[in-house]
């Protein structure tokens, strides 16, 4: 009976009677839980996500709003009321939103204030999928449904028998406009509300087309109705349109918006055209199944399969398309940098400090054509603002450190992506290496010190100086690699090769850790390796010491060789989760997330240390990586509202899981290599954009058999601890033989180790 019910519930997979093993995934989108990570709050993140109703990389997302309008924690799982259904562009609660307006159905007395119109709801009457959202609003006896396109959405409201059925449009504060065009069953308007990074002329123009006439109308401003008017412009305005409905009657609204103009919003509405709600929903479902279905996993548990596709969904939301198609189909964009409407691609809502690590390498593997468009968008951002973006939403935001756009660009070009202006991008990269930007996150803060001394000093009032130094050094290595590929002058190539070794300047031989250094060349003192922030970014020395992606062997040599290196890696898990929060004056959520995970000082909930486990492969003990990777995949990720162990961050933490579940990971973007881990599933089939397939098999894989006994690549035994991107792109068959006991003879030779600058042929 139980098994029969489970089969009926899933309706798309075959499960063995014993272990509930998923042997087939026919509809991958049905495995996605968009609520994964939504049980979050300011003090503790389990993802800090919201259920994005969207298409992959869509310009507009939609979401149910439980928090106050303007609150970054827009949807939290523990809330019990919905205030409206919002068009959103929020990449993170910490960055917040822009281009937002809300729609809310109501019944009974007139209510347009967000608190008064809010309705109780239950997750038991909520359906949350990437392509479809449905919820029952108890206080109004109304069911709301939403289905997306890239720049538009279909909303359907099922009303009760009422002469007071209404739809409230809230254009939000900070300057807005609405106009009711009753003869066309239409509402138009704009919102200017944003959280920064927007030019002074920023507007998000919207159009809402209903399928029936209005029984009554009104506009409002602030908390007051505006009588005898069909339009209003003020700080915070909205509209209400009424209907006389019978029980079960559906009111259908087609909604679109544009950052370019009201006329362009009308054009964007053509994405729906005359499609009814069911058709929009079905088209969106097919798009998600097509994209998610390019990775097919078999032989995992129900939870593992749900987690995999939920993470894959998250990895395909950002950066969002910030471009539109004009009447002739030409690609255009409103520039969030100079406020002009210009030709060409634009993408936004991404922080490269997070996503250079795994998300963009994932695009280079799976979506190289789209990533080429993103690169062209970066070139446009540079031309329109004078600097490459590092955190954009929609324009430059002063958030995080590094100049990691160099990693994105180099990795894309070196892995074969073309069709974008690499020379303009390289010009932007070089500018970063010579200049501070108008914001601390743009260009390189402390660049003069870095270029002259080889590090950013601790005592010159530049926070996070050691982290900046380590990231600049890695970025310089990516520039070195790209400069070689572009046949740049040898002196330039050599300069960046030399600067890539600047990480050595911060290595403290006494503690064998990275440590801030003063301008006079002496290490800062006193030194607490457990102190978060200060010289480091959202982490401590134990987390950032490993940020030598391009020269792991060089780091190991500094520590005294591979054995000492492994001891230091082991120590991350051995030392207790102690911390010093004095820099912040209190426990930030990233600290708390490390503390409660029972994994020592390993802080997977934040990005700096996420590659660290893979470093055992460089030191001849890959079985330790296999052990800890399986621990992280099984303990830190669940397909539940509290399913992440920290901020999901624009797809990065999800992409880590997707890569790791496949059995490899891009430790060093800019190389051709993926470092081996341990596959989670018995079989993964990857359909590449070029039509080739990568088939990863681990027939005897299970919870106990986490260790790689042997590896076969295209029919040949391999002891190497890495796979080649170029070889994968040709199509490949990879066979893992798994075991419950580690094979301590495989992958131990120096020749088996992945790339390090110190040992590579120059």
C-alpha cells in the first residue's frame, strides 16, 4: 500500500521496493522543490531563497510575498500570511529588490493596504513549482495561480460567489504611476522602487491585461482612495478593479513589464499572446523539463534526486536576462549603468565573488552559447560604466571583494566560448589591475599597495586585506593564462605569472596559515586564526588559507610538503567550531551556520572554503576527499525548506552540489581540469550543447560505497585525480568502481595530481 501510494504520488519514476531507489526520471521539473531554503531568517540562513516562478534566466520572476513590501526576506516558510504576488528581481535578501510591483486578489470590503489585504494561507494548500504556483487565500476564499514566460506572466484567480471580487495592484513606494484603461480591460503603470544600483531615470513599466470588463474601478495613493480618477502619480500608488463573480469563476490576467518603455512592455506581453493559462503553464513546464533533462540521474534515493534537481533549478536562475527584443526582434537593453537604451545583450543580478567558483564553470560545461551572451553583456557593462561589474543588481553594487570577473572571462575563453568582444573584456581586466573603482567592489581596492608590495597591507585601513590579496593573486593567474591565449606581449604574460605568486607573501610559516601583513613587512599581531572578518572576508584564516586555487602544490610546499598539507586539511574538521566575532561585534549568520553543523571549522555555508575538500586530491590522499564530500552532500543538503546550510547565493552553492553529485568539481577555473570527488548516483547522463553525451556510471554505488576503487575513462584505466574539459566535450564514458573501503594506492602519485602552477610546464 505504501509503495503503491508513493508511485502514484511521484507519477514519473520507478522505485525499487527495498531502498526506494529512483531508476528513472521522466519529468525532472516535478522533482524540484522551489521552497528548498526558504525557512530562513536574518540570523540564520538555510538558503535565503524564495520560490521563484520563472523560466531559466528569465528577465522577470514572480513570487508570493509574505514579508513587508520592501523587506528582503520576502518569502519565509514560517510565515502564515501572503500580502501579494510580486514581480521580483531580487538576487539576495542582502541586496534586496528592484523593478517590483504586486498584485493581490481580495473579496469583501475594500482593502488595498498591504496589512489589511493580507490573507492566511497554508503550505497544505500551496503548490510551488518552477513553472507554476498555486495557493488558496483563506481570508478571501480565492485561489491564485501563476505561470511564467521570460518577460511576462499569466495570473489566474478563482473567486467565490461575490459582488465584491477585486484585484489590487500595488506599484509600491519611492515613486510610482498607475492608469486604468477601462475600455481595454487594462492597467498600465510604472514602479521606480529599487535598492540601489539604478540610474536616476530607472523605471519598470508594466501592463496588466484582464480577460473581462471591470465592474468598478478606483485608484489610490498612500492609504487613501483618489476619487473620480482613472490615473494617479505619487510616492506610493495603486489601483483596484472589481468583478462580479460566481463561485468557481476564474479571472485571467496577462502581465508583462519592461525596463525600456511602456510600449516595450506591450511588446513583451506578446510572449503570451492569446494563450490561455493552461497553455502558458504547459509551455513553461516543457522549457524546464528540456533544460533540467539535460542532466539525467539514476540510482539515487528519492531525497537525493529531489535535492539534485532542486539545486539544478537554482543554478539556472541567475544571472538574469536584462535585455529585451524590439518590434523587429533586435536585442536591446536599458543600461543600468548609464540609463540609456542601447543595442546588445545585458545580464545582471550576480555576485562574482560567489559564482566564479562553480556556477560559471557549470555554464561553460553545459551552456557555452548562453555564457558567450553573458560575456558580451559584460563587455557592454564595461563600455557603459567604465568598469567590469563584480556585483550587479541591476547596476554596480558595493558588495564583496575581488576582481573575479577576470576568472569568468578567462575560463569562458579558454574553454572555447567565442562570439563576444574578448579584446574589450581584456581591456577591462587590465584596467582592474591598475585602478580602484568608484565603489570598493569595483576595480581593485588597495591596488597600488598590491602592485608595489605584492600584497594589500593590514595596517592601511583597507579591510579584508588578506582576502583581497589572495583573490587578486588567483585572478592574476587567470589573466596570465588568458594573456598567453591572446598572444599578448611576453613581458605582460610574465608580469601576471609573477603576481600570481603573491599569495606567498601572506603565508606565515609559524602557524602555516595565511595572515595579514603590515606595510613594513611584519605580520600583524596579535593573530587569531579563528577571527572572522578583519583581514578576511566572511571567514577566518582557516577558511581563506586554501584560496590558492591555481597553485595548490606551491601552498603544500610552503606548509612543509604533502603530509603536512594533509594534516592542515584534516585540522579544519578536527578543531572545534570556535570563533572570534569581535570584528563584527556579534555573531553573523555565517558564523552560526558553521557552528551548528558539527563539522569542526569547516564552513560550507559560505563560499571561501567550498573547494577545500577537493584539495586532498593534490596531496595523494583522494579517499579523504571522497569521505568528506559524501558527508557534505548527505548532511548539508536536503530537499526541504531548511535544505541549505547557508546562503544559496545566486546558484553557487547549488552548482557545488550538482558538480559534486556528478563526481567532479572545477577547483581552479581557468584550467582545463575538473578535480575528482565521488559520484552520488549510480548513473548520470549529461547531454552537452554540442550533441555529445557524457555518461558517468557507478553501478555499485550506495551510501556505504562512497570510495573510488578504480576509474575507467573511455575504456581505459585512469589513476589521475582529474578529468579534462576538452575530453568531456568530445563525449565520454566514465566508469567508477565504488567500494566501502578506501583504495589508498589509487591516485597517490605526483603525476596523478591536478594542475598546479608550481609544477606545470611553463
